[in-house]
C-alpha cells in the first residue's frame, strides 16, 4: 500500500470521528480511546502543523472519553430519602 493511500484513509477516519461523531456500534470507550491514540501517534510521526492541530483535537476527545468512562464506572446509590450518592465503591 502506498503511503499516500494510508494518509488518505487515516484522514477519512479522523473526519468521520471528529466531524460527524460516528463510531462503530461495537466500540466501547476503551476501543475509542485506543483508536484515537493510534491516530494521534500517526499524526505525531507526520510532524506537520496540521497533524499537531489534529493531535490537539484528538487529545481533547480522549480526555472527554476518559471522564465519561469514570462517570459510567461509578456506582450510583439511591438513599431512602431519595437523594443520590455518587461514590466510588
């Protein structure tokens, strides 16, 4: 495969994920983070201004996904009074 072809594929995937927010249905948070970090490493190797701008956007997406994952993994406990205790157990 030519390098230009791979560049185009990664650019297309980047566009689909960042502009449209489309993810494969079967991707969980870990899969999303792994894919984003792989794309980020690809752009770092390219060492271009555009690549680093994309890395910054990817990094913010990774941070949001990690926060989202932390919220999902917390256990929600409802007290008899009806208040919600969001504590990690």
